[in-house]
C-alpha cells in the first residue's frame, strides 16, 4: 500500500525493456511450475518419503523436513497456493477498489464524501493486525485469507481509480454520451470502466505481490490453511521446528527465495506496464 | 481552509475512526458463528468465579446493546478482559508490559530507516542512473518482494547460528544478573542489533523511493539551477535547496509508513523472540487467545491513529497554507 506512492519511472530505457522480459520469464516459470506440479514433483508432498532432516542428496534434492516430507516436492506444490491466493486476492481488491472508485469519482457529492471517508478509515487502521484479527475469527483457510485480503486491500486502489475517473469524466465523449441521453450507469459501464484499463492492469499485477506476501506472512504466523502446502507454511514449520538453530539451511532458503523471486517478477512486469500505459511516469 | 477548520476536521476524523475501530472489535466475535461468550471464556483454565465475573462485567448474558455500552465503559477503564495464555493476568496489563520493548525497537529502526532512506533517495535523484541510483532502486525492489520474516531467519542463521556473533533470541540473556544499568543496556543492545538492522532494511524502500521521486521533480526548479550556478557544493544544493520544498509532502508520506511499520514489528519480533507486542500477537494466535488478539489490535490501531493525528498537526504547523489562512 505504501509502495504505490513510490513510483520508479526512470530507469534506463534498456534496463526497463529488459526488466519487463525478465519479469515475464519469471512469471511463466512459476506458473508452469504450479500447473505441472503433479508431473514434475519427484514425490507426493503430503507423504513421508524419507528420513527426517535429510540433507540435500540425489534422492532428495532439497532434503527433507522433520517428518520426512520431500522439500523440493513441497516447494513445487507450494507455488499453486501462493499464486492462487495472490491472483484471487488481487482480483478481489481490484474489483472492490474499482467499483468504489468509479462510483465515488463519477457520481461525486455526498456519495463521494462518504465513500472516501470510509476509504480513509480502512487505510489508517494497520493492515496486518486487522487481517490477523479477521482471519483468526474466520478461521484459517485459503478462501478466508482471500476474502480478508480483498476486504482490506482495496482502499488505495479506490483512491487511484477515483482520481483517474475525475479526469476521464471531463472527456468530450462522456459529454457527448450524456447529450444523447445516456444514463449514469450506462456511461460508467460503457465508457468509464473501459477507460480505466491502463490504470488497472498494472495495479492488478502489482497487487498480486501483496497477496502472495500476505498469505506467506499469515501462514508464518500460524494462520495459514493447515490442509494446503504453501511457501509460507513451509517457512512456518521451519521456524516452529527450529530449522535454523539446527542449521538446516535447505529448509529455510528455497521457499523464501521463491517468494522473493516471484514477487520480483510481478514487480518488474507491473512497473513496466505502468510506464507503458502511463508515459507521464517515464518523463520524470 | 482555516487552521481551526482543519483541526476540527482532523479531530472529527480521529474520533470517527476510533469509534469504528472499537465497534469492529466489539462486533467481530458476535458476528462469527457460535457463541460470542466462547471467544471471551473459551479457555478451560478460567475458574467458574472468574467466568461469572467476566460475564457480569461484559454483560455477556444481556442483549447486544447493553453489551456494547458495557464494552465501551470497560474500555475507558482499561478493562479488556483476561488473557487465556497469561491467565489470570488482564489483557491490558500483559500488553502494557510488552509495549516498551516494541517502542524501543521500532522507534530506533523507524528513525534510522527514514533518515537513511531520505539521504539515499536524495543522492539517487541527484546522480540519476548512477550506481547509487540503481542500488537504491534495487534495495527497494528486493525488499518489496521479500518476506521480512525470511530476511530475519536468514540473518539469524548467518550471524547468530553460523558465525555466533549475536545471541539467538530474546532481548536479554536468560538468567543474567547485571551489576549496573549500563551492563543491562549493553546486553539489550547486543540482542537488538540484528532485529533493528532487519526492520531498518525492510522500512528503507518507501522513504527512499518517495524522496527520490520528489527530489527529481524539485531538481528541475529554477532555484536549483541558481544554486548550481552559484557553485554551491552538491550536499548543500541537495539538502538545503532541493529537499526543503519537498519536506512537506515527505512528512505526510512518512506518516502513512506508520501502519507499515507494524508489520515489520510482528514478523521480526516473532523470528527473534523479541518480547514485544508483535511477538505477543504471534503467541496469542498460537493459543487462539482471542481477548489478547483483540486487545493488541485495539492498542496498535489506537497508537497508529494517535501518531497520524500528531503528524497532521505538525503538517498544519509546517504548512503556511494551512497555518496562516
């Protein structure tokens, strides 16, 4: 949320075009890993397939955990949950944020005032503790995590959408639509929302990072879905079973690295899209 | 907008937000399936007398409206119920005993991150596309994508487990006796260096990037050209001429950072077993200690609200457009 105010906007042209390609490659790699998990994972991630605490070997490339699960298989399967939660929660945030932003910006008046004060309130309550509170009551499941992120993650998007709508509203074609007698709802759906695409696409890509990080964070705190393996859950068990005190680096290093690399992928792609769609960031 | 109107608006917002936070806290357990009493009294170690007392204090056998009145009344007298995990200690007492540790850790890391971030961002803007610029952007990009608890785990693994330079956990050496306050302070310092570094790195990105963006804009202003033409050294141009006009928007951005800081505390304190409010939240989640989670949510939200409120006032004082009109 904080990060949305920190636009980059001016890296060397060559670096930028390269960075979008790198970002895309990373994302393709992770998505393939998630989809092909049943075919490429060497073992069933939920089965005890080795001795506890085995170091990396040719049989278990990333070793095993305290129960003898194969860590490489867990990591490959973990991509599914992390991506799923990231994408779904980003969809939720963008959906709610867009609806509120469009209504607020287009209709204006007291509706705008109420919606924007609501936005301010949600924005000022600390996100992480709020989401901890929500998920601990709703119960730890993938859906509850997605719902909670969506409920709390929309305000900054709504604000950006609103100010964009305010400028879109001034366009002549909106006036023309009004002149031929189009109603508010028709204009919003037919003319305003399509005009928002250049704003929303990069926001969506960037919001996926927040979803992935929030899922990982909640899992790490013991609020992850206990029936699913995600990168955050692997790190949770590593922490709880004292993996680093025992020096089991192969348990700690890979899941966090994958979260970081995946996040970087979406970040590189998202900021390139942002500059592509909104050249005013480029100028600075 | 006049100053009094501005202050009035901020106070209204503060009170409404406070009210909404309290109401959310009140409603959540009651909106959930099951009996709300469970969430207050689920712990088996609560004695029948204590149970009866809590039911009476919070009116848990009465209607929702009465409960709400009692809840607010209890809140203003500092009664947030009894912690399950630290039974029979009241939630308020448990929270307050942990608060100084968090304030110490966060206060220093937040200040460090802001100062280093601003300096880094300003230099990055000055030497655009140089090594320091790419370094700043690189740090910001990586810390944005990285889970802070993982950074903490790695740091702990490398510097405490592997190299043995720093203690493994906690804020003080267990069972240590100190001959003087200085002894104690040094021990705490030794324990806090790693978590402090981790939080500082984690918080560095946003102020650095925001400063960079703002300074890039202000560097195109004519008064900066004048300063360059006068032959002033870059440090003076940067910090006296380019940074000063952006200090206002910067101060409002750093206020928004406050909510973000909380995340840093919860994760880092958990990894380093730091005895603060953040670690307490983790312990409360582990035990499904609902009164404690709610208390922590309330304490942290109110702290952030108050901090925002203070920043609003500083902003009004700094900004002549608000102050003088």
